[in-house]
C-alpha cells in the first residue's frame, strides 16, 4: 500500500504537551528499515527505561538531563531543511505525550514516523509510520501490535530469531518484517541473518547504512 494511501493512526490527548526534552535533532538520511535512504529530520527525545545493554545512545536515558524545548521551536528547526519526513526516536519517545508535536509537524507538511519499543501504556500522536522495535529487556504493551507498520528486531545472538518470530502472529498481515544485526556483532550475526532471510523470505535485512556511510 502506498504511504499516502495509508490511514493514519490517531490517538488524541486531553492535555497536549507544550515542550519536550530533546537530546538532539539533526537532518540526515534514514539509515534503517523500510525508509532507508530517504532524507529525514530526526528528533531524539530524552528518557528511556528499557535499558538495552548494547544501546548506542545511553546518554538519552536520563530524561532530566535534556532541555525541554517548545514544540514550535522543534518544528521550526525541522523546517530549515527541505526534507519533509520527521522521525521521532529516543530513548523511548512514547514516554511523552506526542499529540501536539505530531499535529504541528503534520500541519507544517511533514510525514511523521516513530521508532518505539512499544513498552509504554499508550501510543499518543498522529503517525504516518510506526516502527515497532521490541527489546527483551522490557515487555511491550500489546496495544502496539496492531498499530505497527514495521517490525524491526535487533539480532544480538541466535536466540533473537525466535524472539523476533514470537511477534509475527500478533501483527497486521501487511506489517513489514526486518532483522538487523547489533552493530558490534555484525561480523558474526550478519551471515546468520542472510541465511535466515533466505530460508524465511517474509523477512528482510535492515542494515545501519548510516554507519557504513559514516554519517549521523
């Protein structure tokens, strides 16, 4: 289904958040998953309670060390660049009410994408694309399963293949399925992922192409 034809997932909030803790925001190419290679403005929010030991942005975990930025200022930053895809990431971005942020971005002409572990109680915001990336360290809320457009599972060891498969029957039939090696384990895991995808062609490989290209 073409993205522009997809019905948006919308959940509203009675008290929209006026500012959010932003660790960093930057314009680059999406390096992973279904939108690999597209220009994107990344908004990385502070705060995460999942605790992946291999996380490459552990500095995002403490929500209190990141400045709260007014949403209009966040969107103004995005508007300085020609691309109109905004990717909200973290940390765990759904720790925050994202209703006002996504509404303001969409009013400004942005496609709104999110990457989430799905552990939070609610999916707030209006989303054109939801990447669900579950982690073993904290169980996701089943509410995310029927909202996900993309499942992206990080493969750190061989048991992660079974972990990835455990979600498939819960997802919508058209949800895209990706396996991605944890970066430090790529030499060992990528050959296993290649063989797995060849034997299970409903899956695709996601590569961290931004790291190969040495861009943010």
